[in-house]
């Protein structure tokens, strides 16, 4: 990745991705582990397949609107992406990240929702946020006992600035200074948009210093 542009996705902080959905690990002996695994995922840690559910399904009170899913959505502790998005991601350097197949079902736990879906493990960390050169940031607790920066919902192209070091290495990553967001290379961001596989990712361009 050598482009002088980086994209930030505000998906992880958007309430529009919340659905009345549950996952298989929530009713197993791994319930508490699942919470920790979800936290570790959005902190940019590499996790194996056992840390992700094999099935996501509607809660008993799920409505029809809960099954109308964007290309990325949240279910309990985990993030999942559509096949269209996964197909694009696989063409790029995911580093230590991964995509794990997951069934998405209605609350009868038999009727499939949409096509194929994959839990995403972001798996990579780069500390490249240029705080003093960025706008549209709020200081918040992003992990227990740890403050960081969270992009505002009104973030626009160019509001967030990153160091040039962001332009090397994997094409998807978490910045440990930034909560409720993840980052993508220029090539990957453009490819997702071209494939129209970016619904719900809320992508914005970052300035590279």
C-alpha cells in the first residue's frame, strides 16, 4: 500500500448497525469469552475462528427491518460483512486479519437472511492518527480505563489526518488511539465503492501528512 490517501470507516460507531440479533456464543459456555473476544477484535487483535460464532440469528422480538442488513452490521459482540464486501477484501492484504463464515438466520434459526456472510477480524494495529492536525474528534474512553479519540458523526472527507506511516502494511487496520472506527487503504476503499459493497461502512477520506 503506497497511496497517499487513507479511508476511515465510521461503521463501528453508528447506531444504524444495531439489530435485534443474537449469536450462537451468547447461549454457550463462551458467553463471557465472547464479550472479551469482541473487545479484542475492535482493538485490532488477531483472533482465530474459535473466537467467532458460527451462527447469528434474530432475537424472539426481531422485526422485518432487523433483517434488512447493510454490507456491515453488528450482532452482539461481533461484526459481520456481506459476501460482496468479503470478495473485495480478499483481494487485498488483510495482514493478520481474517474473514470467518457465519450463518445469518431469522429467529426460527432455519431461514437464511440474504446470501453469504462473514465475521470480520480486523487483526491489525497501526498508530498513525495525527491528533493536532485532525478535526471532528471527541476525547472519550474507548476501552476500560483508557481514553482515546472518537470521530464525530458529522465527520467529512479531510477532517481526519494520519501520518504517512499509515500507507504501508495491511490494507485494513485499527488505530489504538481511535475508537468506533477502522481504517482502510486508498485502493481498498476505492474498490469497495466501485463494487458498491460499502453500504453502511460510512467511508471518508483522511489527509495523509
